[in-house]
């Protein structure tokens, strides 16, 4: 470790209206290291990084790069100074090719020489161990691939300080490990890497320094060597977490809520995403679907929801055939969807909380009285949906877009519990949530399954999250759902092997 | 929310521009303003005329507004207006009495709906953009109007292409010297009805959701294809109604250039109103005032083009304000 930090932020304060997001926070990052910033939702991590990246300016405090004070008034100034950031919401433009997306904003000249550009792109990606079809439309990139492309964009801009906001949220364990290997290589070559994360294991396994924020204040900063998981959690949460509820054994005789028999479903681009999938979900269970991104999880969810046609095989949901069973009716009978892409599929940002609550419920008899919306019930239910996971909001007329990503997710999760759900399809329900909120979500899933005889199908790229919280885990691999042997339903190494090879 | 100050700013900018333009003419700002007021509101005849301009425009603007809520840009209001007027004009020459007039009006609305249906259907099921299809349908409507009015449905013994006078016309509301048609009352009622429908009805909610985020709407179980077709048809019906009211209340017969661009001006009115339906009323009335006053302004040396330029600037700035918000959503 060199003695002087590459990045030093001193006494940073920032308020938004009456909310103090940061209160005299210090932060340092060194060349050649990966340093972590951890904290709960709303602890101020993103605000701090946005200040470093020049997106917002601090009310107080100074930023020093290589000991020189800097004042970035825009992110382009920060980029010019070698600072790069990948945010939680990827900036990939569909319709452009991968290569065009890569060079976007830092085109090397007036004319683009495609061959040369592609050579350099190949160099960068092979160095990182990534593979891209550079001339393909970026629209088709999975979130994991989009994340990789975002990292390459930083390299393309010669960023020396890289800020990564939850880079592994959508990656499989193997991809995540590969990413950290590459990040370590980058650090060894002299980059300064700042990792914003919720995953304690990443901090302890891969980072040299950690800064803990809580409620806009710095709680701890120091080396990770010698730290334990529990001490880190204590700093982040300010209390120790309660024990998880124990898991129950599943009763084979309980009612079948969902039955898939050899279903075949196509992807948008026409090839099969699912090719002969058999799967049963019974009431009262929380089932995890693990798997690397792009193994048909999205298509599976859409097929179950009635949003994507089933080419062959049969689907039975709530005891009724999936044929001529529109999504609206399934929702009415208790299906709930927590969509993968929150901003694109789950919410309408410019709408207020009450209106957003109504998405998915507009045909419910409780809310639809002869074609008119029952506002009283809507208000009441929207409020309970928000309170379910303590969404931080001022009032129901506030636009949902004005809430932080984590709070939006809390609201979306809360909405799935409204009006007697029977089968919840949850795609990455913990995305952007800190582990306290994550634990809460799964606890509620379990309670729902146990008390209301409902079931929950969770799709996640985070195997550990599923192992900790589900009754059983199946693996999506190569157009199939692979059911592990009974004794391996919660066996990490067996499932990990299935995820990458499909072999039991 | 944020839109009201933006509209105020827009008004101020337009006034400043008006000052600028006026510097090139013999007119002083004060006399231009007084011309505008006198020309449009200076007497019962002027007021009546202003309402006459504003009424079909307001109805057509509601048609644009409804489509915009579903994210559809109905450029075809012009064509739907013409087809609606054509149907009403034709039926009106055959049927008499209050019932006949009602049938003629509904016939106009139905034909407007029919005329917009292909655009909605192609958009929903074939992915063809509604701007392209409605522009094409506008041209077709124009040719049909000329073709029929100069031949099959032409008034016997007439030189110009027009139908005979309709048998039953819409009366005026008895109001002293003013001559304001019952059509105006219908027109003023429509935006309020639309606003209420969007904020309270389930179908209105689903239309809004489809316009705001079609992916989220689909996930919420909304049949977005059906919403698109339905909204386009409703928009076309309202546009047809605008044409029908023009015939029964004012023109009393059909001729091919009956709309004189009402359907396009309605785009401007709707863009100015943004997401507030009630703003359609003052916006359409302001357009009506400018039209009504423009002959007087011309006589006093303000070229007609300047009024149009002013309207254009208002529309562009209004649209910019509106789409600035949409842009952020991607």
C-alpha cells in the first residue's frame, strides 16, 4: 500500500431538502487495491460515490485526487480525470451494437474505423476474460453481460479509479469470481477500485479496505484483514440480526399450484429458452430457481404468468389449464409478479405510490367496482404495501421515481403481498436491498407460505441467498430445469456444479 | 406540479416574442392587444364567432389528448374529422328532425372511429407506427371527400363540390344577443369527462398505464394490444364527433375543405394542455381568439403569418416541455 491515497474525500456533507444524506464523511482509496463501501439502503453510499463522480456537488468538504483538490461539476470532468462509474442502472442503449455501446461517449475521432475499434475491444475483453459478439445488437445482452460491457466501457475510457455499484448483483458465483479475478488484475496494474456492495463475503474475500456508512455517517474505515462477518454486520446494521426461522419439511400431499409438463418456450430471438421443462410447485413451499443468467429464467416466469406463449407441453396453474387463461385472470386468482427489471417492468416512475400500487390489481373485485376504481381501498392497500417492508416515503402522492432504488424495491415487494396472494413469482426480489431488508423479505415469504398455504417461486442469481431462505432449490441450466436429488436440494456444491455443468 | 410555472414562463416568452415581432410592424403592442381583444371578444358577434372557432377545435383536441394518454400520437384526427363530417353531412341530407340530427352525429362519430381503427389495429398487432398510418389515412380521407362531394353526393345543380344543406341543424343556446351553439356546451363538457374517466375508471387507468410504460402494463395483466385499438377507436370517434358538430352546428353541409386544418391545430392544443384535460378548454379558446382576431390584425398591418408563427412557437415550446419529461423515461 502506498502511503498517500489516490482518492481522498474529507468532511463531505450533503443534504437533500431536510434529509441529511451525508454528514462529514471521510473516505480514502488507494492505488492497487479494491476497497469496499458498505451500508444499508439509504446509508449514503450512492450519494458519496455520485459526489466523487461529479454527478452532485457536496455542500461541504473537499475531494482530492492524488493529493490535488478537485471540483468536478459534471461527470465528464470526472471521466477526464480518470474516474469511471458503473451504476446500478446500466447505461446500455438497445438498438446499438455492443461495439457502439462500448465506445459511446468516447469515440476516438470523427470517423470510426470499425476494424481498429473492434481489435481494441477484443483486446480489452480478452484481458478481462469476457466474450462479446461485437456486432450484435446490445438489446439482447443479459443483465450480466450488460454489466460486463459497462466495466469494459470504463477500461475503454482509461479510467484509473473505477467505481462499481453492486457489480455482482446479477452474476452467477462463477461469473462473480471471474469478475473479481479480473478486478484484482486491474488493481495490480495500478487501478483504484471502489466497490459498493451489500455482500459481506465479497468485502472479506476480495477487498483490502472497507468503509462502513450508516445513516449518512462514517462508522468504520480500515483494513479488512482480521475483520469478522459479525463485526461488520454489527457496524452496518447497528444491531445484530435475529436468527432465521427453521425450515419445514415439505408435505408431498399438499395442493399442486403449478404444474409444468414438458413445456417449450421461445426466446424473443426465436430459439428455445425452455425445451421440455417439467416442474411442480405445491402450496406452502418456497422454491428457489438458481442458475446463471440467461438460462431461461425470464422466459419461465413469463410463461407461468401467461405473458409468453407456450409452444408445446402443458401448464396448469391454480388447477386450470394455461390455455385461454389471460394474465389478468391469473393475477385475480392470486398470482403476483415481482419483475426482474424494476424500472422497465414493475413500476411507472412518474406515477405516485397509489397509482403504482394499482398495477396488477386493476381488475380485482376489491378495487374495481363496476369499472370505477375504488380509491378508498386503493389508498389503504397502497399504504399497507408500503409499510410491509418499511418503504421510506413522504406521502402516497409522491412519485415512485423520487424514491431510492432500494425503497422502490421494498414497495414492489410489498405490493406482491397485497390482496391474498397464492403464488408469488419473485425475480431477484432482493436486488438493491441490504441484508436486513433481504432477510425481512424472505421471512415474509416463508410466513406467507406457512400461514396462507401460498407458495413462492424465487428466481435469483445469488445461490447463497436461495440456499439460506428456500425450502428447496432447482437449477435452470441449458433450457432445462434440473431438479437435484432430494438430499442435495440445499447442497451448495452440488447445486453449484449443476449451475455450471448441468451434471448431478 | 411543475407544469403550471412552465406554462406561465411559456406565456411570458410568447409575449416577449410578440413584442419583438411587433417592432417590425406599424402596430404598437397596445393596439395589437386591443385588436386581439376587440376582434375576438369585442361584441356579441365576435364572441359568438370565437366560440364557433374554438368548439370543433376543442373536441378534436380531446381526440388527440385521449390518444396521447395511451402513448399514441394520432396525427389522423384531421382525416377522422373529415370522414365524420362527410358521414354527418350525407345522413343529414336524408333525415330530418332532432332524431335525424342525432343519428347523423352518431353516424359521424362512428365513421371517425372506423377510420381510425386500421391505425390502431396495425399498431397493436403488426407494429406499424400510428403516425405513418394515420398520415396515409388522412390523404385517403381527403381524396374520398373530394371524390364524393364532387360527384355522388354533390348537391344537384351546384358548381362547387358540396352536399345539399342538411335538414336539421343544431340550435343555439338562447343567451341574449350571443349565438352560442349547444355544440359548444358538448365541447366544454368533453375534457372534463375525459379527465374524470382517466383518473377514476379502470379502463382509463389501464390506458394511462399502457401509455406510461407498456412493459409494466403488460406485467400488470393489462391487454395492451386491446387498449391500443380501443383508445385509437375512441380517439377517432371523438374526432368524427368534432367533424359532425362542425356540420350540424356551423357549416350545415359538407364540403371537402370543411376542416381547414382543425385536426392539425388540435395537435397543438393538446400538446399545450399536456396531461391536464381541463387546460384543453383555455388552450382551444385562445386558439379560437387568435383565429377570430386575425383578420382585424391583418387590416391593421400585422401579417397573418405572424399569428401562425406565434402559434407554432407556443406549440413547439409546449411540446418541448412535455417531452422533456418523457425523455427521462427512455
